[in-house]
């Protein structure tokens, strides 16, 4: 049976891309996604090149990047992700010290729940994408 144009359709789920070396934060991000107001899928990769491919193909709305991978790529990963104007990029690190004057946009992994809750509230209001690097 085909749905009629009067039947409500399910909204397309939001997609969040997690880029971290061993998937160590995957369960945390999935748990946070389950509590979002909108259905959310979590994609994961450890490969920066695959992350850039997934952004082009899957069109996620948020990329959560492990700052260690970004540093290893000379920040090429973040720069590549930022080319997509519809993608918010948030970087996280274990070391608070890495967020010095030249690196102000790095969150600590312990702040992940608070950062994602803030992002989700912001997403509900119409606004231009920002870069949280």
C-alpha cells in the first residue's frame, strides 16, 4: 500500500558523524543521540579521508572530531569539513591544555553531554551554521 499525500511522513533522521581513532566515544554519542528530540543516526569513522567522503555522501548536520586526528592531519580534517556550509564541526580532546590561545574551539571530552545538549537546543532555532572548532 502506497502512502497517500495526506498521510504524515516520518522526518528524515539527523545524521551525526563521529570521527575518532578507535570508536571510544561511539557509545556516548549514540546515547546522547537517543535523547535528542529528533530521530538521529550516528555514523562513525576513524579515517579522515572517509570522514570527508561521508560528509559528501551522507550529509550529516554535525561532525564531532577527535582533536588528536585533526592535529595529526595538520588541521586538514577540520578545514575539509568546514567546506560544507550546512555542517557544524565540534572538536574534542582529552587534554584541556590543547585549547590555548591558538586553539580556542576545542572542547574537553567530559563536556560532550553539555556541548551536544547546547548544539541540539541551537539546532531547534533557525540560524546559520557556525564553526565550533
